[in-house]
């Protein structure tokens, strides 16, 4: 259970003044539902303002605070026309306070005529007149205005303003109290870090690198410690020695000889399976490096030893793809394999459940459905988790409780991960890397094409289809958004269907599973020539006859995701092409990213370059795509502080008694504070 002293920090945000039903929804979009969430919603930056006695002492473009008196209302008759309030300073200079949208009524209430108010905002010029667009009204209290000289700028969602969010965060900060110290004392002194409560207040007050580093370090320490607790618990667990005799593996009919990297990984896994403690291993393999074969060989070792194996996939599309691939490869062995997803009902589901219970089903592939309470295994000894980054450690722990003894676990990812982030996300695991591609794989011809040449691309598609080959077209969004000028998959599908008719199918994450499967089935059978999709096809789709990939607005994707999408082609013997359609304006980072895609197909190099490009401050897609498990620590802080946190966690576990004693109790608080308490639960009595 969570320690009582932390309960106030986990109280619902509903208890804060001003947080009602109208504000709850935009707050939830930011993950802000409890006091703790607001504390760790740190400012992106700070605005420094200068207090002016008169408007003519300010510079255009400057952030200012000034006392003004409204004298006239103008416009605002409709939501499309701006509402202006003419206001004068003490010297008689005029300035227009401009509001767009449906803010006229609110502005009149906040700024009554002939009553002075302190105003904060950016001083601009429109024609010959000064103006402040959407100013912040501080009120009539000059002391309050002085408190706005340095003000945090927080990440927002639609329906929130800086003023409203800042007011709620200010209330949350009143709940900050002293907590016992969990950082090793000499390290804290050397780095000059403040105590936790001081760091929290300082991080919201102004630019304070020491405070931000302290809070980021706390998160990294919590993560490192939790992963070490998982590893220590795993070593204590009673596992099952799996000794295969090779009789099933020798019957496999593989399409190509194993690479050296595959053979090395299989040997490492085979060695792990012979140990009494359960395996915890991550298999990193670039696109097309042959992870599935390594997984299959590993699962066959379990079956040869008389046990069962399960493969967990994050999506139904990927689960079905794996099932079909494994079923074909297993045909000569006689091994029974089943597919179990949330869609399976009735007698078919009952038959699978009975087969798993009595052991007649030796392998199962599926989604989360394979570790629901109703699913019971006779002897589950090996769990393979594909696309591990899409599952939390807690979910993986649930799966490993399905065996009579703790099953061995092989996690796989097709997303090459920089070594720094591998330690951050998989610090409890041993790592195998598949850094060779099977022989015969051809390089993919990658080209960058301007978006304005869509007509030429459509003509190239027609020529491509005439050769009997297929293609993908990937769009960043499902529907057009008022706030983002992105190509929508549905609209693009309609455009291309108008040219190519029924040869075009659509797949995106909001479709019903049956419709999605039907479209994928048509494409897999070459009954459709073009698959228009969102990034739902990033992993798992394997159609060797598809040799052309078009990625629209490619500059909006990170390197790792572009590499994954490109990897959907080049899976057969024919030459493959990837077209990266770019917009008119490119940032320097986007330009370098696209150049790297043309230059190399080494996913591990691209992952390191992606981290370098984003480490300088461009966090495009980092938190959204799950590249890191952290909310507070930036990529730069991860690279700089994670080695310290890892060493500190090891000292705590090996020298300082783990979670006992004063520092150990403080570390227990830390784990709960960052919701890594699954690490605590692994301890007896935790």
C-alpha cells in the first residue's frame, strides 16, 4: 500500500478551486488528474516581463506589465471579428487590447471602462497603433502585478489558458511538504542539489537548472531502482530448466540460413533456458533481421522440453501476422499452435482454453487476451513479448504469473534503441542484438520528393501496379484537424480510390477489427494493389509483393518511425523503393533527418542519430510515441544523469541494504511517488 504521507499528493484534482467538469477534460488530456500530476507538469520555459510606467518606454515585441485604464469598446459583433478595448496609460498613450473568438463578454467583465487594471502581455504594433493581443489581466493590485515579472509557460491542451492552469498548479504547490532524502548524501552535496520540496517549488518559480536536474534525477533513480528490484526478484524466483533435444528444431524448413547474429542470440537464449532462474532477455533486431525465427527456435526449445510457450503481440493485426507465419514454419514439426484474441467467442474460444489447460495446444499467439484470468495453462514455461516497448513492466509481470513456476521471458523489439535508452527502459534485462540482415536482402532505394509532385507520384503508382507489384501509402492522421494541416488517411484514400478504384483499401486504428482484417486480407492476397494507412502498419505487416512505400509529410515523423515504416517493403526478392513526401518548409532538423534516411538503412545508427537530433531540445514524438518512459527527465538529462542514477541504485541495493533503513524507507517513498511500486510489490512484505 502507498505510504500515508504520500496520500495528499495523490488526492484528486477535483478538490482544487476552479477544477470543475468544464476544466477536467482538457486537464485529463494532459494527464493531470491528481495533485502529484500538477507538481510534475513542469514549465517549458519562463517569460520575463518588464514593468513599464508608460507605453512609450517599451519596445515592440517586448513582454511587459503596465497599468492601463480602458476607455472604449470596439467591434466584437461576431466571433469572426476581433474585439478591441482601447486603453490609456498614465501619460495618456493609447493601446488596443485585442481579443479573438468568443471572448468579448469575458473581456468586458474583466476590463470595465474607466477602471484601471494591471495588464501583462507582448507589446506589438499594428499599423501606427500599439496593441497587446489576448493580454492577461492581473487586476488592480500592483503587488500581484510584480509577482508576474517572471512567469512560467506550461504545456497546454485545447480549452486551457496559461492563467487558469497556472492558478491550479499554484494551489497544488501548497501541498508540497518535506520528504526524507533518498539520494546518496555525498552525491547530492557534490551536485549541489536542493531538497525535494525546495526543488519542486524552485522548478515552477524560475529557470533553475539544479532544481530541474534534481527532479529528473529522482525519476531516473526510481526507474533504475525498480528495474533492479525486478531483476533481483527474478533471480530469487523458482524457474524451470528447459533442455531441448533438437528433434523439432531440426524439422524446421527455414527460407534461409541463420545469420551469425541469429545463431549467437539463439545460443544465448538456450544458455538462459538451462538456468534455474527465469530468463529476462531483450532481443533487439532491426527491420528484417529475423527476430521471428529466433523466437520460434526459442519456443521450440520449451516444447521439446515438454512445456508450453506463448507469444504476446500489441495489436490484433500483428498477432494474426505472427500466427500465420509461425503456423507455416511449424507445419513440418507437428507442433499445435493457436491464435487467441479478444474477438474469439463461444465454442472456438472454449476449445482454445481447454487445449491450453490440458496441454494439447503447445504454442499460443495472441493479444492481451492470453493472460486474462480465464486463461489457464498446463505448463507455460516461456513467454515471448513482441514490441516490448508497447507493454509496461507491470503487464509483463502479470504474464509471468501464468506458469506453475515463473516462466522465462524473451522480449523483442524491432525498434532499434540507443544504448542509453536501452539501459533506461530495459535495465533489468540481458540484451541480444541482431545486427546482421539475412543474405539476399536488397537495399531500399529511398528518395525525398516534394509534396507538390503528388501527380507524378500517382503516375508512378500506376506504372508500379502494371508490373504486378503492390504499394503502401502512409498518412500521419486519420481525419483532418482544424489545428493541424495534415493529410488525412480517409481523404487520401478517397483521392486515390477515384484514380485506382477498388484496387485501394484503407486501414487505420479507429476502424472496426472486422473491417480492418478484411482490408488487410485483400491486400495480403494481392486482391488490392494499394494499402492506404496510418502508422498502424508500422510493425507486423509482411507482404513481400509490396515493394513501394509512400510516406506523406515525412518531415513530421521521427527517424525511428520512418525507418520502421520503410521496413514494410524490401521483404521480397524484388527491388523496393521508399518515397518520402515532404512539405514546403523544412526545419534544419527535419532536413537532416530526411538526409540520413537517404544515406543509411542501419537502424541502430539511425536510432543514435535520432537521439542526437532530439537531444538538443526537439522532443518531437518522444513522449507521444513512448520512446522514453519518463515524464520529467529530458533526453539530455537521461544521457547525462542516468549513469549516476544507475550507480546510485546499485549502491542502495548492494551496500545500503535495499529498501530497509532510513534511506531505504525514503527510496520506498520515491518508488510510490513515481508509481514504480511494482518494484516494491516484488519484495516480500512489500
